[in-house]
C-alpha cells in the first residue's frame, strides 16, 4: 500500500502439548530453521527464535496485512507434521492449543531479543508456567488458569 508505513513486532510463545520436554537439543536448530522458513515464506521476518525443551519463543516483524493467528497456526501445524515425519519423538508430537502474543515497541527490541536469546539461563530459576503467567500479568491480559495449560 502506497504511503503506509509500519513497524509491527510480536513476541510469540507456544508450548509442547502437556508441556512435555520433547524438543531435543539434537534437532532443535533444524526445527528453528524450519519455522524460520515458514515465516519467511509468509513474507514475515523472524528476528530471533529460541526456547526450551517444552516451549518456543519467537520475535517477529510483520507487515500490516498479515493475520497472526493464521501464521502461528501454520507454524504449529507444519512444524508438528515435520517433527512427526522425521520421527524425532516417540509417539505423536503436538503443540498445545493456543499461544501467547505480546506486542513489542522498537525501544524494547534489544531487551526482548536478549531475553529470548538467554532462555536457558532464565529457566534455571523460573518455570515456563511462572514465565508465562508473568507475561500475561505484565501485559494485563485477563486469563483463566484452567485454560493456561493442558
């Protein structure tokens, strides 16, 4: 669109179904590259991806005409299919239903990037549940505990 200028950033978080520790260090980099390809093919930009064995964090730069829910749905469905086709886990791999998405201002990009980059250090003292609830509360998002985790 002519004369339309935007800077839209989203910090997206989603978990393995049941918060199981299924993302192995042996293939997580391949998974992250696969997810990056999905995002790139949808003409969006991945700034950073990282996570833990039970969840993933993404920092995205997006165009104004994209649908975040559709993109995250495609990331989750295609990446879970890819994990299952490659037989990286016993049984069937699936992501938990839903996701968290938080807007990020230009001034906070470095802070969020460093936070995502240092997931391993951060989670030595804080569980994913604690982290996720802190995000919801910091962004003043109403939530029902029974729907947070399966």
